[in-house]
């Protein structure tokens, strides 16, 4: 080993040690006894570090870090959110099913227009290592609908009550007739993705004052495992068409043999092929962009299964391309290239700078600043907002604000 090589290694080791020391200082300033703070801290750290390293930093078990982390959930959230960022022709059927409305019919008749529909910011609270985010908040004809997408089948009443109040506070007004503060609570609902052993109570909640009940908030829900492709099409739940394949996740987790997993793999690919065929058959019901989104989401979910349960066997053996044609291959190549470049050229470096900045300022906000620098760099390089959201954890609203500043400068 040459002297220069030794010096380089030493310098690299010293830098690594410095980074970990600075990270530890930031961690010491975070209230990790607070579960919400700890969870948010892990979510930020796992964008750069493995669960093993995070476990060592926080003196936790790797199992607990994975449980509190968000890497898998973030990926699924990005896919599901994208499915709602489509034309009203696609997502209004799901709104109708949840809330017993007829918005899709109104939209097709022209009595409901694009001007009557808007997606609202979902970021509610900001703070050191803490952001409270809802999944979907949509306004239709001045009525707000709040949808949470939940992986596990557990009780959501407390969370929905908290979110509902925060949403109402964020867009509060003064009643001109009474002069009182007016809080408009959104109408909540939950989409459950998979059936598990949890046995939740009702998500409904009541508002009481002076021992009198003034309001019962009824929470609608949709259980994905109760639906099949035929149900999706009959009820016009087109947003959920590619997500129906998610039903296989628990089956794969419970599979005890390689043969059982391979059998499930064949079932998944056959189901995916059926979904793809149905998506192309919806050309009269949806617009081209909607069908592209269904195909892209389906590809992402198959890729998720391939990575998590099959060690890339679907893609390696060519089953992936045979099932999804060149459309999916091109989509995966594009996002893989973006992810690779974004992570290799800026993500880790930006976060390290943020950590150092945090030390200089004496607070944990430095890490967020580092993430913002990375996001700015990726926006300037032309990366799509949904990919940057996935890699940085920043909200769409924040990224659009940052994008606007870049255009002005």
C-alpha cells in the first residue's frame, strides 16, 4: 500500500468518524423517547444509511428500526399517491365508493368540472424531525375529503381525529355572522391494503362537550382484500386496479417453502397480465395518461415483489419483460437511472453537509437544509418531482415551492 493510498484511507476514515460523531450530537438533541420523534428521525436517516447502521446509531434492535422505518411504506405511498394524481375519470369512482356520492357521473355529464376539484397540500405540521402528513386531501365543490391509505388493518380513530383537527385549523376562517372561529372538518375515510391479524374497532369518533355528544364523525373504509378485478371494474374503482395485486404480499410473507413462493410468483404474474389487459381495455373510460399510470404502478409493484421476495428472479429470467412489454422496461430504466444518479451524485453528500451545518447552528434543522440542497440540485437536473419526493421525503408542496424559486432565480 502506497503512502498516498494510506493517507487517503486515513482521511476517509477520519471523515466517516466525524460524520458519525456529528450525527450522534444531532441524535442526542432529539427526544427519542417520544415515539413520533424517533420514527421521524429513523425515516430521515434511512434515506442514506442501512437499518443496521441506524440500529447502531440509536442503540436499538435492527428489527425495531425496520418496524419504525418508512422505506417500504414510502415506496408504496409514492405509487398510491401517483394513482390519485390522474384524471377525474379515474379517481372519482373511488371517491364515490367511499362517500356514496355520484361525482364521476356528474363529471361525465359536465355538471362537475375540473375547476370544482382540487388536491390540497397534505403537510400539516413542521418542526425539528417532525412532519405530520396526511395521504390524500381533496376538495370537491367546497367539501373536503380526507383519505388515509393504511397497510395494516388497525384502528385509525385517534389519528383521523388529530388529522381532521389539524386540517381544519390550517384552513380556518371567521364566521362573518357570529365572529367566531370556524373549523371545517374534512370527511375522513380509510383504504386498507391488506388483511392481517389485527381486529380493529370502528374508526368512527364522537365529539363531546359538557357531557353532551355534539357530533359523530363516521369514517368510511374500503378493504382491498374483499375486492377482485371484476369488482374493481364494476364499481369503477380504476385507481385501485393495479393495487389489487398487493393482496399477494401477506401470502408471500407466510409462504414457508421455495416451491410455495414460486407458485405464488406464477399467480402474481398471471394476475398482473390480466390487470394489464383490463387497463388497455379501458380506453373508452379513461384517458391515455391514466392507462400509462396504471401500467407504471403495476410495474413498480411487480418490481417491489421481485426485489423483496424473489431476489430479482422475475427480471433476470425475462418474465418481467414478457409480461409487461417494452413500456415497463423503459419506465423502469428511466427511474432506475434517476435513482442511481440522484443517490450517487448528491444525496449522501448533501445530507452530510446538512449534518455538519446542523452542528454549526446547534440544532437538528441542519439535516433538513441538507435535504433541501439535494432536492434543489435534483430539480435543476430535471428530475421528476415524484421521484425526488421518494428519495428525500419532502412534500410535493415544498418541492413545487422550491421549483418556483429556481425558475425565478
